[in-house]
């Protein structure tokens, strides 16, 4: 049986993260809240999803809850203005933490993003043996207003890892 050194495994994970970042970049949504008519603040990430021929954003309930504080928007082109989310979110709170909102088809058609067909999403999370998992989103600490681009500048981050057994100290409030 071949064994891979920790160093080689780390290189493989970085390579997979780079490839998955490139592959998933067009499907992820940055969700921001309006601070002023010319300024926004990132509140979370989502995935563009196509359901029954309509575009949606699939995100977390804790991101959708930010709509209680102000108007939310999503950005379909890098460095361009954001489109306001005008439809109501459908949500599932803890322990699921999921939300979905339909976005305007006319707006989505103007952007550079793509929507994952809902048929590509599995009903259950089941990993294959030694499968690498990729998480890709917009962390708020990598987001800022930019006078240069004239708007919110958000950098996406991809992270690859492998599922492991949960430690005895597992706390679902902090780990998934």
C-alpha cells in the first residue's frame, strides 16, 4: 500500500483547492447589506441555483436574517453594482441553517455568474472514502469598500479538507 507524506498531502490539498476555486467561482454569490446608497457591507455567501428554470440564491438562515437590519443585495459582476434582493427568503433555522430566495431572471441574465441546476444537488451528504471536500465563499474579513473600483470589493476563499471522525470535544455550535 502506498502512503503519502504529510507534505505531499498538503500540496495535493492546495492544488485541489486551487482547481475547485476556479471551478466554483462563477456559482458563488456574495450577499451584502446596504450601509448607504453608495456603500455596502458583506454579510455572507451563497450559491446560485436554478430551480424550475428560475435563478435562486441558496444561503444560510443567519445570512438571510440580516435582511431584518436592512436591504440585501448580490453582486453578479466583479467590480459592478449589486442587485437588490427584493423577494422574501424561505428559511429553516437551527439546526439546519438554510435559506433560499428567488432572484430576478432579468438581473441574473446581465451578470457573469452561473446557476447550478438543482438536479446536481444530492438529497443527502455522503462522502466517498478519502474524498476531498471544498468549501468556497466570501469571508467578511476579506471584504472592504474600495474607492478604486467604486464599490464593495470581496475576495473569495476556497478551502479543501478531508472528512475525519469527530473528536470527543465536538460542539455543533463551532464545528461541522
